[in-house]
């Protein structure tokens, strides 16, 4: 998985201008999924997930666009990716489009220690992520201060594990990183 915070923005249907973040997944060198996520930060500091344009690939061709949504279109609503001042026990909706995107988060801890190949981070936020579309699926995510997501582990409904391996700041001409 390669995630790139681009310098691009997108004006969404609900009037919000969001940062474009590209998330590309490859398996054995073959493109599996390519997604453009849209994020915005409010004046209090919460990071909002405003939607995504996603494409899943099979044999090099787009096989589906399930999960795509844009806040303000067809009943889709934004959700909170990261609360500004997370509190243990706090629950929040991460995204919403009925039948397509119904993810939720819950703050489990705000002072975790996490070590991944990219480094060791203290005071990490630990969340429990679920979706109404697959009630048996649970994922834990850890977010390091001033970094973002560093570790995601499927607890039930799968066996995936994603860890931050490397953190780079690309040159502006590369079209990434503000």
C-alpha cells in the first residue's frame, strides 16, 4: 500500500474543499485498487473524511467501484476520521452512504506505545473501527501524533496487518505532500 498526500484539492458537492490523498494497493506488482480519498480539517482540528473515488482492478481493468461516495451526493454524508480532542469511549461515524459506506470508530486509548518499521511512537491514539455492513469485522488502528496512521490490524473478519514502513516527504514538483 502506498499512500500519498497530494498538493491537489477538490471542491465537493457539499461546498467543502478537501485535500486529495491517493491510496494505491498492489499485489505481486499488479494494481489491485486505486483510490482518491478526500479529507478536510475543521477549525477545531478534527479531520473529516469527505468521500472517495475508488477503483478495484482485475487483470489490469476496472472491475468495480464499490465504496465510492462524495459527501453531499445521493445522501452521502462526511464522517470524522480523527477527532480533534479524542476521549476514551468516544464514538463517531467515519463515513456514510447507505449500503455502500457505513464505517464507525471508537476511541479505545490516547496514550499507546507503538513500534513499526518506520519508528517507535508514544502517545498514539488507538481506535476500534467497525462497519454496519459487516458487523463481524473489527479493525484496530493506531495513529501517531504528527504522523497519522502507523498500524492497522484486523481483529476479526480478516487477518490483514498494515504497518508504516517508511515516511518520506517528496519534493513539491512530485505532486505530493503539502
